[in-house]
C-alpha cells in the first residue's frame, strides 16, 4: 500500500481510533480525553491539508477494498470530496473545542465524545466515498452514530425526538438501499465519475432510471430535509448545542445534500438527468422547500427551532443550484455547501452560548442580549447577515452565483424564489438582531449560569469557536477570488464536471 | 505425511468429550468442552480451507460404498455451516462456564448434552443420505429438548411442547423418507437426485411436501413457531443461545439442501412463492410480537421467529430463477444464517448477563444499564445492527445479496418485505437500546459480573460485524449452488 492509497484511510482513522479509545476511558480522565479529541481533530486537518495540496496538483488518492467480489469499499479524495472533507474536518475541530467547553461537568462525556468521533468518521466516509455502495455504507453509519448524540440528554422529550429521528432516517435509508441495489443490479458497479455512468444504459431503461432516481433522491432527501421529508429536523434540535451545530452544518443534513450532488453529477450526470426530465421537478422541490422552510421559520419563537427551519430552507439552495443544470448554478450550489456550513454553525454556537450563559431559549427573551454578550451577538449578527446574503459575507457569494445560474438556465421563477427567501430571511433574522442590540433588557435573564469575567462574557471555549467561524464567514465573502477560497475550489470542481461531460 | 481424515474427526471429537463430560461431571465438563470445541474449530477451519480449494470431500466409513454404506460428504455449504457451529460453540463454552458458576441450575446436564448436540449437528451437516439425516435430526432434537428441560421445573412445559414439535417434524420427515425409499429403492442423496425428475410420480411430490413441512416445524417457520418463544425464552441463557443460533439452522440447512439437491425439478415457482409468503408472515408476526414483549429474552426469542422468515425467502428467490439470482440468494441466505447465528448467540448471552446482574430481564427496568454494564449494552447494540441489516455487518451484506437476488429475478415484492422487516427490527432493537440512554430513574441494583460473562457475547457480536467487512473468502468456500 503506497502513501497515496493510505491517506484516505488515515483521514478516516484519525477520528475512528481516538473514538474507540475514548469509549473505554473512565469518565474522570478529562485530560486524556481532551488530548485524544484534539490530537485526532488536528491530525485529520494535517492529512487533509496535505491531500488538498496534492489534489490541486492532480494527484490521486484512492483506497480500495473488496468486501465480496464486485462489492468494493472505495475511499477517494477527488475535488468534490475534498470540498466536503475540508469543511467537516475544520468545523469538527471547532465543534470539539466548543463541546469540551459546553459539556463541562455533565455526565456520560466518554460516551458522548466516542459517538462524536464515530459521527465525524462517518461524515468523512460519506465525503470520500468513491462509489454508491461506499456512500450508502457510511450514510447509514452516520444515522447510527448520531442517534446517541441526539438523545444524549436522556429525558423523555429527547427520547421521543430520537424516535422520530430514527423513524425518518432509517426509513429513508431503506428507500435509498432499494435504489442503490437496483442500480447495482443494472450496472454491476456504480463508481462516482464526473459526468455520471448510467447514461451507458440506453433509452430502453429510461423509466427504470427515473424510478431509481426517485428512490435515491427520496432516500437522501430525508437527511437533506427536503419538504415533505423534513419533519425530523426541527424535532432533533433537542440535542445538545454542539450536536445541533454539527448536525445542521456538516454532518447529517449536509450528507443528504452532498448525496444529491453526487447522484446528480457523478451517477446520473447533470445533462443526462436533465435529459430524463428529472432536473426540473428537483428544482421545483428545492424551491418549495426554500420557501416553506423560511415561512415556517418566521413563526418560531424558540431560537433553535427558528434556526432549524432556516436550515431546511438554506440546504435546499444547494439542491437548487444542482438542479439548475449549468456551470454557474453548480458553482453556486457547491459553494453554498461550504458557506451554509460556516454560517449555520456560527448561529448554532451562538444560540448555545445564549442558552448556556443566560438561559435564553426564545427569541422573545433576547432583549438586550447584545449588551450582555456583545461578542457572541456580533458573531450571531455576521451569521444572520450572511443568511440574508448581505455583501461581504459568504452568503452573498452563494446567492450571486445561484441567481446568475437561474438566469442562465432560463428559470426566472428560481430567481424570484431566491429573492423571496432573502426577504423572508431578513424578516426572521432582523427582529432578533434588533432585540439583541437595540432593545433594553426587561426582566432578569431566565437562568444566568456563567458570570461575566472582565471582557469574557462567557466560557472562553464557548466564545472562541463562533468568533472564528464568523471571521470565516467574512473571509469567504470578501476573499472569494483568492485561489484557495471555497469559491475557487467550487469553480475547479464545476470545470472538471462540465469539461468531462463535453468530452 | 499422514492425511488426517477431517470428516469423521469433526463428528467424533464432540461425541468423545460429551461422553467423558458425562462421566466426569460438571466440575470438569467445561475443561473437556473448551478443549474439544477448540479442536473442532481448527478441524472445521481446515475442512473449509480444503473445500474452498475446489473439490468436495467424500468419506466412506468402513469402506462400504453406497448404497450399502453410509456416505459422509462435505461441500461448500456444509463446510460453512460447520464453521458457524464450531465458531459459536467455542465462545459459548467460555460463557457457559462463567454463567453456570453463578447460576448452577442446569449445569449438570449442560456439558454432555451440548457435546452430543454438536456431534449430531456436525453429522447432520455432513450426511449424504436421507435416512442417516433422519437419525442425526432426531438426535439434534432430543439433545435440544434435554437442554431446554435442564432449565428446571419452570421449563418442563416448554420442553414438552418443544418435544412434541420436534417429534412431529421428524416424524413427518421420516414418512417422506419411507415414501421415497418405496418409490426409488435408495436413500443416498446422489442416487435419488439422478432419479427424481419433472416426470416423477405424485408420491415423490407428497414426500417432498412431508419432508419440507417437517423441516418448517423444526425451524419454527410461521405458523409452526408456537413452540419456539417459550423454549428459547425459558431455557438457561447459554442454552437459548445454542438453540437460537444453531439448532434451527440445522433443520433449515436440511430443507435448503433437499430443495437444491432433490426437489428442485419437482417444484414449480408457485411452491417457492408459498414458502416465501410464510417467510414474510414470519417476519411481520415475529417482529410485531417482539415489539410487544416486556421481557428481554422473550423479545429476542420472537426476533428469532422473525429472522427465520428471511431464511425462507431463499425458496422463492432460488426456484427456477436466473442462475445469478439463485447464486445471490444462496450467498445471501447463508450469510443471513451466519449473521443471525452470531448475533443471536451474542444477544442471548447479553440477556443472560443482564439476568445474572439484576436478577430479572424486564426491559422497562433497565434504566442506567450503560453505567453498570457497558460491554453488554455494546453487545446488544452491535448484534442489533446486524439484525437490522445495517452496515457495517454481515446482516447488511446478507440483505444486500437477497435484495439483489430479488431485483435480478424481478420479484420486487420480496424487497418490500425485507425493507419493512428491517424497519420493524430496528423498532424492537431500539426499544431495548433506548434504555441505554435513558436517565437512570429507579436505583436498580446491578451486581458486578466476572469478565467472562460479558466478553464472549461481545466477541460474537463483533464477529457478526467483522464478517460484514470481509466475506470474500467465505463466499469462495460456499461456491456455486
């Protein structure tokens, strides 16, 4: 095995092995656990940085292993995989720091961090899966490893949300499995290749392929929270804040959206999908989801629920970009995969900070929070402005390319959907900012548990991650033309997709 | 170099240690069992390696050729089943030793009966004539009934019910054997196989029906499952593990073997469909009943009823379908038998650990179990993943192959059954697992346990997981139908 074969495996092991060790650590070995967590997260970043540098030079990193003849587990670091892998590894590092601060003194930390590591392993596996079988493999592993995190608090309400989460995701997985096996039956093997591979089957299979596409998209659509399969997401926000952050920004929801990207571009091929008449319905579904999520978010008083519905809406930007067929829309969708992640994780970190520090769970309790917690509120504002696609934020870049993509694709309705969503985003985020910055505090905070120390408005480990990710939101927006920006990387991927289609 | 005759040895070794254990008593029985099981595992491993190399092996005891002598032969399927039986028996021997040290009731008869059970089962896997198969089948059944009865006064009723079922099953089978012998004048499988064709007289059809029905009763296929939950749920945990993991697989193996070797020319696809419908009914009824159980061992026992249903989907998928579909079906169902064997043994072992620690197995009162018995919780979780058919596990691979077979042969309705069955399995598995995450409300008393009570089950569960990551060699041993 050469280095190039081993690297994807090393990326996977850098969270898998610490996870196994953490499971076996006694609760009180806090230092050891923290060291393992950070060493794993740090090592993963190093490996990924190395691979990024290699992939940009055209190096191939691929690990293959046959479970039975004809059924291979493939981990491959292509440009698209790197986009998602880098995002998840970077945000995992931040979330680990945050979780260490957040779970200070609470029970079952070894269990939590053990599953936390498994969850990231599964996400990285989803990102690097080189064929549909491997994708499914890690996709289901993700379901299993996130359940313990969602129900971590072990209260009756949590368990109920956990049941709903399982019912949705396992049913989605079952539907996905049917589609996957079906496609394997038709093709023998389904590697992810730019431009897709099902087009070899010929027109006689068109109807079957449409049905399989429906099964696959319905399967991953559950995790991507496409309406009407989104019901679990607002319920799952009973999870601890770091879990919500990870769920909404990188792990579960993003795995679903990433699945749609893989299926459309690298299984069916964008043009073939269009030729089967499947891209238009997908775009419409994404449009409905965008509007429905934003509309529902308007009426939520619970802060995390509002953010959850916002996720429903925002993740479908990615799907819309994919379904618009064309390089510009592709760039918009792919770059939003990263941008939505960093913006949403900022917002969830901040929501967690309000809850942990002051006991604020509701929008109506936020009056004056900006004076008590200026740094957190600053980070929150950056994330929220990004969601509204304000200039100089990451959201602006996404929205610019998506709107452009809609225009090029000749879908003016999609431009209207995007505009309406921006207005709705403003309608549900601006009141929060107004309350936090301009209104005065009326009553005492619901439950102030972390006192202010000097300029430190809360625990430092809770404060640093949202500030870092907020800076990333601004950087991704203002330095988008930089050669290593998410935008440049998305352009690279789009170029490779569409060049190979024309070939 | 002297060629060791693997085939007779793998039957004689358990017979020998069972007899010695009977003489030596429970204080020494476990030593004999551990040594013997280890040796058997090595033998089974070597046999599988030889079969995987190509030719089937045939052994003729005493040098009498068929039709006078008794033929023993090992093909891929037999080798894989032997491997499963020895692979489950060895960790369970460690487990049983630790279990009976804490809970001596039933220890007296456990070791000799288990040895006889293994000997009879190994002989069943290797026999190549239908009368000899009957003898081994009866021996397996009687040893198993004896093991259930060893659970004490409470399990006598279950044991009697089990005895009735097993005698009914083997009686029906024997009737079929007599009819075939009357019609063709031979009982060896290869000779019968060459004579049974589409044009066979109706008596062959009747014999096929009787023999398969007998096996359905012994495998507890719905609606003949009535005896299984009380027997498996009521026996001492090491016995439950042996019964659920191995004994029902023996009669299923026989049904599949007869079908492939003998009855396939007689059968129409509708036969396969009928058996498949019973399998589907087993999946739904077993899962539904498992969901309703309040006790852990009963839940696991009903789960066996459901999982047996998946095995019988083999018949519609392999009856006059494309060779590729039949191949996938055989591979899938063999993996399902292995996955279920390992996972179910693990689950019953875990349930036994719970009982030893708390004195009960009421699911509602398992709050806080993670803190006291993490290894057992992980055992239940990992085995559960395999039962649900989720990756990475042998259960997943089995389900993949079975769905593939259904797609290739165009029988989409079995896909619906399997998918829905998987979701129901998840429902009852998580009914147990959710207690691992619930806050401990009531202060249950958990007695600390020696490691050997928890770890053998964990190893079995991990094996069912690992098999899902590396099954190429195993399928190679299995070969083509």
